[in-house]
């Protein structure tokens, strides 16, 4: 009886842990998918100086479980042999938010893995395209290193030229997608993202969609916006935001500056 009970417990435990590509309907993913994973990796990567100097190229794989509540557990790193590269891979990994796997229309726990490719030959190009080698934090500011994402910090992120100027910036840069025009599509796209202590944004995801290419255009413009980071307890912190982009036909324009925290 004891053996049967032990085996039953084992089977129940396995049933609660979906295996990617095996018994889930939708695989887990980072918010924004592969394109956002690549964008954030290239935006946030700070190649360890020692590894860069020695031209060390490594791939680091991190295995983990994406829980049904979007948290992660049992994080294990397949070491690269370079402690500095491993540490940077883990720092990058902690930036990402996750969407759980789906089985029978319900979120379930699932094993997953992500690989970070450290290539010193590509790093100079990455730095050139993004315009910096190290993050440009606000002068004389303390940085919250806890990784906590705030939803209601003491001070919200703000467009660098002021929130009143944000309306004009979006109006000047937002282009109505031709597909949406031809299909008479209009409405509001709402994007969700995190403003990092550097003022850069990560984890761009779509909360509300209308189609016709409007989501892609909203993301393009969002990536152009320069932010002052949020603050809490006099420290620069990560802040969760949601932001609406309005697509109105017939040359009508609605104030696109009404971003809000979430």
C-alpha cells in the first residue's frame, strides 16, 4: 500500500507540471515573445569587461519552471565556465516577465529554458546601434537592486520633455497603418511594459488589440519615447506601466498622452 501511495503521489506531481512540446496546448513564453526577448537582451546586455577583453564567447542556458501565476521557480543555470558571464546571464534573466503555459484553457506550470548567447564579436555592433556601452542613470541617484516591479511607486516614470509634450511627440510620430485604413479599423491599443531604473523599457506586451498593424505601430512609437524612471523611497525603481495609443480615422486625433501605471 505504501508503494502504491508513493507512486500515486509521484504521478499527481508530474501531472501538475506540464512538459513543453508534450502535453500543453500553448507553450510558456516571455512577455512579447522572441522578438522582445532579443530586443531586451541587446538593450540590456553589459558584457563583462574581463570576458570581453579575453574575447570569451559562451552560451548560457537557464532552466526553470514558469508557474501558472507567472512567477518562476527552480531556476538552474547551465554554467558557461565564466562566473562573470554566468552572473550577467542571471541578471538578464531576472528582467523578464513570463506568460504561463495553457492546457485545456487553463494556465499550468511548465518546464522551460532560455539560452543567452554571449558573442564579443557582435557586442560592439550592439553598442553602436543602441548608442551606449553602460547605462546612463540619473546623476546622484540611488538604484533599487531588489528587482521588485512597482505598480504604485511614490514617483511615476515621466516623459523626458514632460507629459504635456508627450501628446505632440506621439501625434508627430504615430503613422496610421495602411492595412488598418483600408479595413476601416480604428480603436485603442493598450501596451504594457516596465520602465527600468535606466529609463529604458522592457517586457513590452499587448493588453488590448484592434488589428490591422496598429499594435506594431504602437510598439514602434513606444520604443522611441524617452523616460525618466520612477522612484520609491528615494531610489530609482522598476515600474509597471500601461499606455493607450488611439487610432482614429478621418484625421481625428485623440490625446495619446494618457499613460497610467498598472
